C-alpha cells in the first residue's frame, strides 16, 4: 500500500486489519487501535481488551483461512474503551508479506446490549 492509501484507511471510521495465520495483528488502522485503547500490532485477540470474546473471533478467522473465501458475520466485543460493541464484519484471506493472512473490515452496528 502507498502512504496515501494508509492515510486514507486511517481516516475512515471503519476498522481495517490484517492478522497472520497464527492470529497476530500485523497491520491495523487507527480506528482499530482507538477501539482497543492500545496498540494492537504484535498482539493476538487473547491479549487485547476483548480477550473474553477471542475464541469466537479466532474461530471465524480460522474458518476464512480454511475455506479460502470471504465471509461476513456479526461479532461481539464486550470490553472496549467504548463499552460493548456489536460489529458487522467482512473477513477474507489475503496474501501479505508472502503469507496467507486473514484481513478484515468491520463497523459498529450499534452498542451491544
């Protein structure tokens, strides 16, 4: 991606990320870092505020990698600086740095109940 592409993705209100095949965030935009309240790159979902929901998030990642196809779903994260969130998520396999990774984009549907 060019610097202009990265700047554009950082200014969008959507969450964009790339995770390695072992679930480590290798790239994320500013919105995702802000939602976490901390840097996410170099960490897994189990190391972030939404660790309580990590198993389900990882299950969805693994399904996308196994099937090699895009999938959409609703995911919940209970612990964020904004409180619990319900997200509409699109995940897809992406070759990044010579590895097949899980990439995604999501946005808040509404605050989770």
